[in-house]
């Protein structure tokens, strides 16, 4: 199958949504009932950022918003807040993806880290303004830091299992436009 065909594009969009639902399934399993002193990474945000940087056409804003909104509802978060922030973050990364191609992985990782930390801080600020009960600051920061730390593994899994690789400057999308 051609890597830039329309069927491949839609297959990968569906794969992103299915991946999001699989991650949610495992997050909802009652594996540990004890409260933790640190939070694990937010794999949904990490995969959304990785795919937005490497293949912006695979993660349209509607798919990111839908997956994150379902996650907000199922994980009892403020409905739509994290979804909005992740959509804005991935949009920012999509706009910078062509410049990040030349920056190497360190530049990509730094840009994604800034977006993830920005999402965490904006969420914290908005929840404070809205006077919503929040987890402790250390727990929220540990989740953001763990998401940044796990990003290289997410990129590796995306590349090896899903075939999401960084585009080269001359690649064309399914519609024939340069990416």
C-alpha cells in the first residue's frame, strides 16, 4: 500500500482513534487501588503530540478533540478542558512540524516538552480560576514530566508498530500537496 494514499491516511486516522480507546481501556482497569505518590505519563497526550509532529495529516483536530473528550468524560475530568488544550497544543506542533524536521530529535523533543508543560500549566491555571478541586501540584507536575520523559519511547513505538515516521521535505500528501 502506498504510504501517501487516501486509504492509508484514513486507516491511520482510525488507528489513532483506536489507539486512544485502547489506552483509555487500560487506564480504566482497576490495577491498583492505592493512591500513588507520583502520576504516570499521559500517553494520549504523548501519542497525539508525536503523531502531530511527525505526520500532521494523521491526527486531524476533530479526531484529537473526540478522543480527548471521551477521555475527559471517562476519567472524570472537567469535560472539554484538556481536550481543548491538547487540540491547541497539537495545532501548534502541526504548524511548527516543517521547521522541526530540520531541528533533529532534540529540537522536536524540546518543542513537545514545552507544549506538554504549557498544557499542564494552562490546565492548572484554568482550574484555579474556575475554583475546581485539583490534584496536588507535585502530582500534576510529575505527570507532565513523565509524559515528556516517555516521549522518545512513544516516538519509537509509533515508528516501529504504526509506521509513523517523520516526513522528508519533498513528500506529498494523499491529495498531491507538498507537506
